[in-house]
C-alpha cells in the first residue's frame, strides 16, 4: 500500500509539473485568459447579421458563432471547459483601444482587415468579404458618388468608409458633407429623417439595415464598390499563439464544410428576433477564401 501511495503521489507531482510547464509555455492572450479564468469577447450591438442583440439582449450573429468556435478551442487548449465568457459591446471608435488595453481579448463584428489597422492590431483568417457602397432611397435616383456632390451623407465613425469618402471629396472635388454615426441604427435614422441623403458603408451591413428597417421596399444599394473589405476576428498584435489557434479553428470549419451551414443560417434563412431575411448567397470572393484561407489585407488577393 505504501508503494502504491508513493506511486500515486509521484503521478500527481508529475501531472502538476506538466501543468506548470504548459502554463509557463502560454503567452499573450492565452496566458491572460488562463490566469484570469475568463475570456472577454468584444461585439457590436447592431451589426446584423454579424454581431447584434437578440430579443433577450444576448449577442448573436455570424461573427459571434465563429468566435464561439474559437472560444471552444480556447477552452479545449487550456483544459478549462468551465471558462467564463464575458461580452463587452464596442463601437467603431472604441474597438481598437479596448483590445489594446486588455479590456477585450478579441473583437467579433464587421472590422475590416487593412494595412493601416495591421500596424495596431492583428486579424484572423478572413471570414467575410464586403465592399463599400451607397444606400439611398429609390425615389432619389442616386447611382454613384457623383450624384452625391454637394450633399450630406452619413457613415459610421472610425470605419474605413470615412477615409474613402474624404479621399473622394479631395480627388473629385465633390464637396460632400460627411456626418458620423455611432452605429447602423443612428445612420438609418439620419437618412430616414432627411438629415442625410445616403448612407455609405459596407454593402452587407447596408443589406442588414434595409432588411431590418420599417420600410425595406423604399431603399436600394447602388454604385460600384469603392473598396474591398475583408473581415476577420480582430486580435492583439504580436500574439502568435492566440492567432494560430483562431486561424486553425476557422481553417477547420472551412475544410470540413461546416462554414456553409453557419453561413446559410445567417444569410439565407430568417434570423432572430424578427425573422428578417438577408437573402445573400456566399460570394465568389468568400468561396475563394474558404478554399484557400488567407488573412491578407491586400484587396487584390480577393479579386
């Protein structure tokens, strides 16, 4: 019995030592999460169908489902099935600062992966490819930015759309007055009440705004795409361990085909809480990413 007791004690010591070594090998976000016992997910509150609140005020959406898979992978990696998951709403202007200062551990929404942002943050494998376009009332017969010359438009603060519109103003002397909105709901209200004649943003977000509006039949999305916008899970820079886990998780979803069911759930079927239908089949650009995963910020990669 004494020998068995010593053997058992030795196994326990070895297990504790292995656990300690594994803990010491963790870095960045994974170490932070392991030490704190919780992971914090940043999300948008009105980014249909990527990240928004349902009728129970719970964050849901396409991006939230994908981030949920990453959270599951973190739980498995750390051996913590009861890991606490916390959610923090973010906006276009707060998402990067809150990630950088450690308030959130990843951001799940409609954040474009571009070269400018990559100087501050990192991105997972791309999970959607959008394009910046114009949403306006059909009755206004707007077809391009040229039709908005000298007019007031609205776009979300802190997004790539702001830069694109300022560049268009300077290049083509359009004289557009650009209003900033904190989210889709505020932007929609701005054009509904006539304070702006158009909402310029990522086309998929505009489709969500129209689908959830009171009168979707009066709106249309027009004009050529002003840019290519690859979305990814936003992560802290120089955190190779966590990024590798996120990329592996998305890669496995792509390789298994599970991504198709997740995509269809949010873009081709009625979604909660009002049963709106996006009716947006997977683009050829996203199919290309699914076949050959990439985290590139170069728009040409997605052509």
